[in-house]
C-alpha cells in the first residue's frame, strides 16, 4: 500500500476518496522511567532506546492507519500527518497518531 504525505501521487489517478483513516499508539510512563534509569545509553544528547520506542510507536500507528484503509477497500493513503502528543497527568504518556485520506488509485 502506498503511503505518502502528499495530497496526490504523480502519474496516478485517484479513482475514489474513501475518507479519513487514522492509527494511534501510546507509550506509557514506565517507558520514560526506564529511559531515565538507563541514561548511560545517551550519547551526544540522543537516546537510542528512546528513539527505538518512538520509531516503534510510529510504525504501529501507521500500520493501524493502513489497515483501516485496507478495510475500506483502499490501496493508498494520501496527505498523511504524524503527530506526537503528551497525555495524562504531568504528560506521563506519549501518543503517536497517524492520519490521512484513504483512496483508491487507478492501477
């Protein structure tokens, strides 16, 4: 399935717009505690473990979004937007959400 941040796809005709699709993933407070406990993992101001978790959450959110598009009969998701938000008391959790427009592209 094609997933892109652009509203159109060069060389492809949109046959039908199927509507908004989205996916979410939430990282809990325990992950943050683990990251701070493992501060030695930070090199040059970056934490490989933290980045790995964020990447995983992003992948989960995109996969859920693609699955929604597939269930609607789509073969692409256009105009994809990724958002990262803190939620819960004191921002104890991080939510990654992906949203876009499910479409059917001409084969």
